[in-house]
C-alpha cells in the first residue's frame, strides 16, 4: 500500500470517530447528541391511568408543539391532540410507525393511543410533511 492510501484510510477512520462522538450513529441513550432538534436530556411523560400522557398541538406557525417526544417502550401512550384554528393541514397528524392518522377537532382533543414495541426514533407529520416531529421510544 502506498502512503496516499494509508493516509486516506486514517482520514476515514478519524471522520467516522468524530461522527460517532457527535452521536450521528448513536442509538437512543440519555447522552447529548447532534440529532437535529433532539433535546439533550430525555424527559418521559407522566403516566396517567396506565398510559404515558402527552399533549400535542399543531400551531398556526406550521409546527407541532412539542416537536420531539420521548416515550418508554412497552407502556401505552395516550396523546391528546389539538390544533390551532389556523393550523391548516397540520390539523392532521400521521405516525406511520404506529399506523395512526388523526384529525384534531375544531374544539378539544383527538385521542391517539398506541403502545410502542420497539426502541427507535420515528417521524410524525402532516399529510404533506410540512409539519414535522419525532417520537423517540427508549428502552
Ligand atoms: Cu401539511
């Protein structure tokens, strides 16, 4: 092997090392990471009547509030889903991983219920993927 090839391999290993330190390839842990929009600390929702209860809202600004959710694997999740009057297409939310598609009513909440069975980060979004969020299931 010539020197150039060896230098190239060393550079690749160094880049991979940096990416790992940044958490780019990390699996869910409590550590800070470079995942876009991911809070650096995991905060799990309170358990109400046996389910992890979360209030999720589609805002008039084109965002879900909050847009990053943590839940624990194996415990039912109950999301109370609402939307601002001007939320437009964000009134609808889809969680592909959990086969959920719901519309927030004009007044009050839609109930979304599922039990996460595997750890990982899963997207949720409106039908056109303009409103976006992530639900992270931790062990
Ligand atoms: Cu949309």
